[in-house]
C-alpha cells in the first residue's frame, strides 16, 4: 500500500470560485493514478485515469495534471458550482497494480 | 440497471454474530474488491479477487472471509462480529487486474453496506 496524501483535507469556496487540490504519492514504481468524485450518500465515481508524466485530462470544468517525477497530481475546478460539492479521491497504483486511495479532499461550494 | 449492487444496504446486529454481505456486478468485470471505510471516510482495501482467485488480502482478521462463487459475485462473510467492525463496506469491480495492463481501468463501486454492531 502506497503512502498517499491529499491536501487540503477540506475546502470551502464560494460559487464561481476556481479551486485546486493536491495528491502526493511516491514517485518510484508508479503506474497510474485515478481521480474519483464521491458525493455524500453515493458511491465513488471515476473522473480521470492518468498514466504518463505531464498528462493533462479535462472533463467540463474539471481538469487534472500529473507529475510522476516529483509524485503529485493536481485537480482543478473552474467556476465551482454547488453541485461540485463532494469528496475528491485520488488513487495511485504502484508495483502491486492495486490502487491505494488517499483520504480525499472534501469540497463544499457555497451558493 | 445497477452495475455493482450490494445487499443489504444496512445491517444492524449484535456483537458475536456471523453475517454476510453480498455483492454482484453485471459489468462482465474480471476483478472485484472489498473496501472498508473508516470513521474518517478513508477507503482501505480488504480483498481483491481476479476471476474467482484471491489476489490481495490486506491485513484483514481471518474472521473476514470473502467468497467468490463466480466472477460476477464476491460475498463477504464475517464471523464473531466485534464492535470495531462497525463501518461502511464497499464492493467494487474493474474490467482487468491486477496487472500492469489493468491499471488504467477505473473501479466501479456499489453503494455501500453500513454495518452497525450493537
């Protein structure tokens, strides 16, 4: 199991603000990283999978970047909306190929 | 059509009892997982099965026994339940894994089973 850290632990923003948060993981033996979105009372849903250093993925107002050499990924949300409120999990995979989930960043977007 | 379904959704039982949680996926996936979500919402992997074969067993007490009758099902049986077993348990599946070629495949999660031990 990898040592995965996500920061900040929680984040409150106003509707319309742009925001970003970080996932840090061991840079050695990296294979892939998944981002998941987890709404309260629901199950986690996959957002992105990233495998190559420098990868950048985008889905609507949400995008993510990956730096495998230094071991981090950023998730960006542009123009946050209340419906973006959720916990965002990252899950990198190392030598075992089993993803290890971080503790997540809890985002609350206030109208 | 529910892709990954877990039953029951809620389970309240007495300490010392034996209980099972069922998980079924209709996605045709080869790999299934069980996770335990702790009080701080951290998802910790318990087991991974690939095509009915146990791949991962992460420091889980042997009171927990997964059973996979076929690749569409991975049930979790828990003996002699303890207070510390109270948690939400999530089942998930992915199309391949765990191999290098599978790491790009996301996991699909069930809605969770909230287990409460009295």
